[in-house]
C-alpha cells in the first residue's frame, strides 16, 4: 500500500506533517488536515491547484460537487483518492470555510510503499502555533 506524506502549512506560522494512504479520499485528507489544525470540521471545503487565486484553478475538487452543487463540473472529494491528485512535489490549496476563508497549502513530500494493508491517517509532526478558528473579535487590543 502506498503512503503519502504531505506538509500542511499556514503562512509561516504553522505546519503539520501528515501521512495518509493513497486509497483514502480527499474528504479523509480534509478531516486529517482539520484535526491537525485543531479546527472543528464544520464547513465546506475544496482543493485547488492555483495557490494564489483559487478562482483561476484548472484543477479543483469540492465538497459542493458531492452535494450536487458543482458550478463547473468539478469532481467531488468523497470519491477522489489522494493518489489520483497528489504526486511528489505537487502543491494544492486547501480552502476551508467559504465564509471565513481559510487557505492552507498541502505539499506532497513523498510517496512510499509499505507492506501494511492497514489504511494510514495520522499526524506525524507539528511546528508552530495553528491559527485560531474562531478568534474573539470583541477583544480589545
């Protein structure tokens, strides 16, 4: 079984190294990414190949497509596997919460073959402080 190692990053303040089986869906990758951030998994999301402007992406995978609300006929995230999207060195923007606009980068570091048949989904390291999902905007500075 192939295992992908991906680096999830947010600006320069936080990163997490993730291991996930090639056969896992992008939905499962999103769940793992959100867990690494300590966020609630409570919003729609998508994966986009344009890292600076998702609206110019040629390749995109969205939860909206799985809900039958695809605007451009993009594939969904529940039936698209990690292996179908990520190759070593490939970067994608993981856009979470279309209201609060959380943009994260996922960079495929490597793909290795493992003898285990068990599906992997784990966080193997973190650096820095993740952003706060719901900061208290009423706090005085």
